[in-house]
């Protein structure tokens, strides 16, 4: 059976203790290939939207038409610049204890999503790939836990946050705990959701495959259960070194984009002095 992982974005438009719903659920859409969550929110409402915090991550699995589906639902706070009386019909209701999300059975598979599963007619064309990953911003005593990218990656020698791809059927928060353990030998507990972002580019994978690559990245803050010297357990993978890096040194060691965002989050939450 083919496996398809996709991301659904749900808009939480809040007004005090009330939230906007449409047909009883938060307004939502499936993230299109190459799209960032802010663009998806604008597409939901048909007007400019300012995305805010990542509020919740929920996932579900089901099978349909011979495809195993893993849908990861992201709840993002949103401010609609033109109000909520336009293209999105809905009503404000008291905010329930759990976010009212559309059921997985109603998140139908779009034809464009199935394109990721089909063999390419043109062997020279890039392979469509959407990758959901989750990374940990792990801090101890004003040191940030970082991992160095190995020679099998497109950016060998540069530093990133511990974390990585979410396996099919795996909850992103379980994925980041697993990845931090594999890449840095550190057992952590997730504290809170930090942010979601996306990047879209064409390039070659470590296997040399030309890919039309859509990276969707979740960042969370996490605390080590026991602080110890980092150690790479997944030897031969994408990480060849892990270490605690002082905040004041981190910006100068060659950070990739997701690690730069992680450092900004760490400085914001732990103070810049």
C-alpha cells in the first residue's frame, strides 16, 4: 500500500474566549505543495491574514483507495485583516476545551497530492517531495544543543538543531524526542510549541535525486531529562557531531536557517544578556 503524509492547517481566529467556526469546525485547508502556512491561511479566508502562534499539533491515520494516509493537523492562531464577515462564513462560539477540527475522513485526497506517488513521465523532471520535520530548541545554562551536518548532507560542516523527519504515522512531538536521542544522545521532554515554517526549493537529495522539495518545519522547545555530554548515536547518518554551544558563540559557527531561528527563540526565551 502506498503511503501519503500531508499537512492540514486550521485557523484559530480568537475573540476573547470565543473562536470562529464554520460548519462546527475551525476553518481549514490542506497545505499545498510549496505553500507556507501563512499563504494557506490567506487562501482559507480570501483576504490578508496574519499568522500567529502554533497552538496545537494533532495527527491521524486512515486508509482510502489503496493509500495509507497520515494527516498532521496544525492549529495556528490567525488575525484576519478585513474581519471575518467576508468570504469565510462562520460564527463565533465559546472556545471548547479541545479545538474543533474536521474529522480525518473529511480531509479528502486531492489529485495534486497523488502526483507525489506517481512515477515521473519525464525522468529528467524533479521528484515532488514534501517533508514534515520537527526540531528541538534544547537549552541548558545559556547553551544551545546543536548538531553538525555530515558529509552525506547538502551542507556538510554546518550546524543545525537536533531533529528531523516525521515518520509515516508518527506524531511530530514523538518524532522530535526520538531524533534528539538519535542525534545527540539526549533524552528530552517537550515544553511547548514554538513555530511552524516552510521552505520550497529544487535541489538534489543526499542520494543524488533531483527533487522539487517542500520542507515543512515545526520547532518546539524541550528540556533534557538529564544534562550530559552530547553523543551521536545514529552513526553514519546526517549528523557527525553534537555539542552544547554557548549562545554568544552560536551565531558564528555556521548555522543553517532552522538553527538560526532556534537561536532566536532561545535568546528570546532566555534573555539576550
